[in-house]
C-alpha cells in the first residue's frame, strides 16, 4: 500500500468510527463499541505498518496562502512520530478493550466509546502533524475530548465541575503556547516543523537568543498546563471523576505525556 492511503487510514479510522457511532448507532451500544474497536484496531495495524516501513519524507498539502505565508497541512513521518503513533494507537486500543468490561453496565456506553474514538483521532492527528498550526488545532481537540471524557458522568456535579476545571486550566497554558507559535511565525514566516528545525535556515538561525528564550518559555507554558505541572496542576486530581479507563488513557499514558 502507498504511504498516503496508509497514513490517512491510520489517522482517520477512529474519526470515522466516532461519527458512525455517535450519529447512527447511539441506541445500539454493542454495535457501536464494535465499530469503534475496529477503527482503533485499524489504527494500530496502520501505525505499526508505518513504523516497519521506517521514516519517509513528510507529506504536505497546501491549505491556503496569505501574502508570503503558505499554510500546509500534512503528516510528519520521522522516527519520533512513527514511534509515538504506535504507542498512542496501541494504548488507546488496550484501554478500549478494558472498557468493554468496565463500562458493560453503563447506559451511555455508546457515547463513551465514541468519545474514545474522537480522542484517538485527535492524538494521532497531533502526533503526525507536520505544521505547528495543525499541531495546535489537534492539541485543542485533545483538550475538548478530555473535557467530554472527564465529565462523562455529567449528572454528577463533581464530574461536571472537574471537566470544566480541566478545560479552563489547560486553556490558560494554551494561550501561552499559541502566542509562542505566533511569535515563531513572526520570526520565521513559517509553521513547517522540519523547516523550523533546520540548523541553517530554521528558527535557531533566525531568532536572537532573547527571542528564542521567550518562545521556549511560551511553549513551555502550554506544556505546563497539559502535563499538569505547577502551578497549573490542580485540575489533575479532580479529573479522576471520570471513568477509571479515562484516567489511565488521558492522565497516565497519552494526554499528559503529550506535553513531553
């Protein structure tokens, strides 16, 4: 199989499963969880196949042009992205399998499995993103998915409050991240991650030491919020109001680790 269809299938299989489950199978929980599990299994197989093939050149598509700035969405298929793609897909699939028993008696398990599929798509989109703006969009979608999963039992006031607290506190850090990304654009005129990392033409060669320090601190602020570091750490204990598999997936294995 060509690389592009393989990476598209890997990333978008959970999204397709989410849409089918939430739009067509809301009253068919057994079928819905089977569809979401199948989508997750396809992601595991696809990410493993990409890793076996090894790193290849990034895939880019022009989104739109504004003056001299070209925004491109695409997929970064270097060693780090390929490795973490497998980790995200496999961990999510394992959590889904465990959830089959844990959520067996829950009347809203269709919504639960659908949101796990949405989360898997968001994480994979973030891991394989080739552009900083694309990374930021999926970074925010991860936060949205965590909001819905933490507040899954929203009829409990404590769960609803925990979801809102997690969402708002991580947004505080994301403001710093967004300002840092915009500052990179101001300095380099580019969002493309491989070009920004180029030692001769990238960010390090174009920015002054003071500007590099400011950009690093701003981006680190986003990491502080997402990975629950001081002082934006108090949302994490409250987030345990969500189902236990959600805590394992978001706060131990993937979302908090996304900051790294």
